[in-house]
């Protein structure tokens, strides 16, 4: 499978990037074709009013690496892991900008909008985050929009790895060992079970098959 790992902290030696690299190690160990990208190298601008910055041929005129990252690498991937620090109980502005700017390729004015929409569907998406604080709902403002994105694009929200730390790399001292969790998450990424039932979803009474059944 083709996997893309997006590190969105401006600190490339920081905590979320450490976790993201561990996920990438796990993905590669399971034989997946894995690429890691630091968003700060690719996305340097926010979305603008598309009516003023769209070129005559429908393409985006913001001249950074977003177009090639989104159109060539993101759309090509079977699975994407996004890594972010918790910033003000939400995701980093870099990651938000990456998602916001996808919209430019979905409007009818973009000549390839139909193909973009088709290729956005059905991906496996994972989330890796780091924060200073630890209380359980601290990460709700990061998880919720990612989950909505996955729902909107008929994807699979594979799961979340959360490490605690503040200083660069301090996440490696978190006693829950999120770095090992992240590596395992990468190994299992394309196999992990995900369910989101509706009342009439046909299902077996057990979640896991019993060896004696
Ligand atoms: C602008 C900013 C906002 C932050 N807001 C929060 C926050 O709301 N809650 C929290 O637990 N940590 C917060 N932090 C701390 C970071 O989440 C923490 O240091 C994280 O490990 C940084 O990840 P990084 O090393 O990948 O950049 C904030 C840090 C910055 C710089």
C-alpha cells in the first residue's frame, strides 16, 4: 500500500514529528511504500478568496508546494497519517491550512474537480498528536474535525496515537511509551479494524472471532 505521513509541527525535531517518524518506521517495516512530508516545507500560505487568486485555467496561483503535495502525493496515497501538536485545543494552523486549501480543487471552476473528489474518497486516515496537558477531552478539538473529514470522504479513521511532552523530543519520556505505540500503529495501519454502526448495520454478536467458536 502507499502511505503518506504528514508532519504539521513547525518543529521538525519536535514531539509530533518523533511520533510520526515512528509511524513511518512501522509502515515501512510492514512493507508499505511510505513517504514523510513536513508541511512547513510545502504549505506556506492560507486559503484566500479563490475568485481573486484562481488562474484563468482554474488552477491555484498560491505558489507553494500545496498543489503538488495534495494532487500528486495525498491523492495518490491509500492511507495518510497526519501528525500535529495540540495548539490551543485544536490542530496546528499548518494542518488546518492543508485541509482548507483542498477546497480549491473541489469547486467546479477547477477542471479536474470530479477526479479530485473521486480520489479523495475511501482513504485510511490516522492521527498522531502531542500535547503538554493530559486530560481526556483535550484532544477532542483535533479528533473531531479529522473524523468529520473521514466521514465526508467515505474513509476509515484508523485511530489515534497521543503522546505527552512539551520540550522537543520529550515525548520519548512519556511512560505510556507512545513512540512504541506509534510504531505498532504504523505496522498495523492497513489492517486495524474500524467500525461505525448504524441501527440497521448487519453484524455478528462478537467483535472478535473466538478460536473455539
Ligand atoms: C501555540 C501553542 C499552543 C499550544 N496549546 C496547547 C494546548 O492547548 N494544550 C496543550 O496541552 N499543549 C499546548 N501546547 C504545547 C504543545 O502541544 C506541546 O509542546 C507539543 O508537544 C508540541 O509538539 P511539537 O514538538 O510537535 O511541536 C501549545 C504549544 C504552542 C506552541
